[in-house]
C-alpha cells in the first residue's frame, strides 16, 4: 500500500516543538527512526525516515506562534 496514493491515508505528519533537537533524539531512540537534518529558511528541519523512506518531519515553533505545547499534525 502506498500511503501517498491511498485516498484518506495520512501521507505526512509533522511535529512542531520548542526543542526539535531533543525531540529528534527522543523519538529516534524510542522508535529507531533515522533523522536527517536539513537547513531551510527559518531554521533547521528534521526529516524522519523509516526503512529509508521519508515519512515525517520535526520543526521549531514558528516565530510569533501562539503559546502552545508541542503538537503532532497530520
């Protein structure tokens, strides 16, 4: 099954957090994920890979975002 082509299947999830480095270390250790960092406008973005496939991302809270806890979005 290809989640990117299956109607209604989540194809990308993203964690927005105040500490992306700690979150990447935590989830990488917990689930055995490979995390690849890349520079983007506005800061570093971390791509989560499972079995070599990019499935999710971790990013810093955007400047000016309302105060909220770290959040996973689909």
